[in-house]
């Protein structure tokens, strides 16, 4: 018999339905058993007939019962009923072992966050930009205005290339600031550098093909390529950037950060650039130019891009992670029209399109001048912090024991040590002094170079000075 519990907060029909389903699945009501007419059961339970009718309709719609005009309502042939006992625990299928994925994630976490430690006072993270309340206020303003002014059509399925007004704003920015002049169909929006690289791997490369990657370099680049079952070949980096004569002859793609090498921080020299461009034209491989923080240059104007010199072979990657904030998750790939169309097809198939609200907000943020004002403000902040770090490294004598590089551009610099440097031990000692540093080895595929990649974007001048002095006391 079904019973109503007046202390139960659930609606009465839900209580009775749960009891009925339990009776059927446990065999208390066996297959073929005739259920009482709704009017009769309602009187016995003490509820309205309409309540019992709702329960019977739910049982029928879920397949627990069958009905007929003359046969009434009967329990269906419950051939799939569970036969579990309390001693038997159910367990779903186990995911497969994916050692490549597990190793990549472990390395990614180590590279991004460094070694975990509770008492970190000064974090020289090279991955995060400076953010303040002023940015948050302006972003909120753009968010609210974009929400209010948006046409309802914008909330439908979007363009796989990305929101057209935002691409137009990026097109204008690239033309004015980076000397890149393209049509908006040569621009596709993505949700970050890793998404960009994954799209490129899927759309323009076949499994097993060879790609050449800087070593040391951007770990997420080779991780994404390896996970797509590509043959990743490390190419050494020296004081002049990627050593182009070490590029594998069968490479279908070369990933490079020429304006501020990711890790070592050097700028690729003009002869190396020309050598790379010549090889790409001769052997018909793609150049992926990751221009992640070249907007922050402390000597002269931003450098010309490889894309502006050879657009038919180059895919130019830009990101708002360093220029604005990583949480926005908007980046762009610029390239030849046919290549970008292929990327858009893969994007439409696998991701459909990016979330609209972030695109609307960023388009408003750029169009109404907040972006350029933000860039001017943070450039001044970074210039002061860059100066504080270089000054402290020289004043403490660290620059005499270690090789300092990457000081012209970007949001990090490198203190490189000799190969005998005990990087792990020294990194742990720094943590004990409340300073988190980022080992160069985490950026290396096969290279045995040692040192620390030190970011200064999120650390104010006094903390930079204090942190460098603590490192100097420990090392000198």
C-alpha cells in the first residue's frame, strides 16, 4: 500500500510515485500485476483521484506500466529490473589509461604554478598580468552596456570565425599597432593559445607528421602537439633565437616566439628571421608565430612580425591573456584565407563557437577606448617593475654569477645558471624563504639548460626588490 508522509516536503504525487517505482523495481509488484483503479486507490490512500492519475501517467510515460481499455493498468514486463543486493556495489566503466595525458597535465601544472608551498610571500609568476580595480570597473561598464545594447539575434548560434564586430576591432588594432593588414575572414577567434594550437593541429596537420618546437620553449605548445599524435622535434635556442638550421627537414610546422622567446626571452635576430622565412618558402611548412607579449617593449617600438613579411606561410597568434586578463579566454589566429577557413570548419564541428558575452564585452571594451587606455596604464606599471627587477639583479651581484637575458621586451626575464646548478634544491630553498621562482628546466624538452624564469607583472616594486635580495642572500 502507498502511504503519504505529511512531514515530507516533496509533493504528494512525487512521494507516491517514488514508492510505486520502488515496488516495481524490487519485484513487490511483479510484471503483469493489475493495479487498482485510480478512484479506488485514491480512497484507500486518502488523496484526490487526480493525484493518483498523475502517478499512473508518470509510471506509464516512463515505461513501468502498460494500459488497455479492458485490461486496466498493469506492471510492464520489467525484464531490466535491477537485481543488486546491498552487498553488491555498482561500478561504471573505468576510463582508459592515458599516460600521455597524465604526464602532460602534471607537467602543465608544474610549469604554470611552480612548486606548491604554503608560505609564499613573493611569487615571480611569468604567466599572469597586472590587474587592478580600474580595469575591473571599466570591464564591468562594458559588460553592462554590451548586455543592454545587444540585439537578440546575437544570442543565437554564432559565427565559427567569431563575433564579427570584435574581429573588426582586432583587425583595426593589428593594422594600427602591429602593421598587419588583413581582411576579417583572415581572423578566427579562439579561447586561448592552447585552443589555437589544438585547432591548428587538427585542421592543418595529419597524425604522425613532424613539427619543430623551440627548446626551451612554450610547454603547452609541444604538449598540445604531442597529444594530437604529432612527431615533436625540439630545436635549440641561443642568444639569437631559434636555430633555424636545426629545423627538421620533414617539418610541416615550426612553432616560434620571435618577438620575446618564451623562456629565454631573447629576440630573434633579423638574419635568423630571414633564414626561417626562406626555409618555410622553400620546404612549404607553416610558421606559427606566437606574439604573446610583444606589446610590452622597453626599448623602441614593437618589432615587425613574421606574418607581415610572409603572410602566405605564417599563422599569427595573438592573445588577450597578457594584454588584458587570462580569464577572458579570447585569442585570435590570423592567417591565409583558406587556412583560416579550414580552422573555422574544425571549430564549427568540435566547439561550434565561443561564448557570446565575453566577445560582446571585449568588442565594447576596445571600441570605446578602454583597451588602449588600459594598455597605456599597464605599460607604465610594467616599465617601473621591469626597471626595479633589472636594477635589483645588478645591485645584488646576481647578474655577475648568472646570465641575465630577455630584458628588452615582455613580462619576464631569465636568470640562467651553469649546467651544474642544482635547480631543484635552490628552488626549494627559495620557497623556504617565501619566494616562488620558476625553473627553466620546466620549459625544456631535451635541453639541459638551468636557471629561473622570473616574471614581474604581478609583483610591485618593493616586493620585487625584497624577493631579489632574498635570492641573492641565498645564492651568493
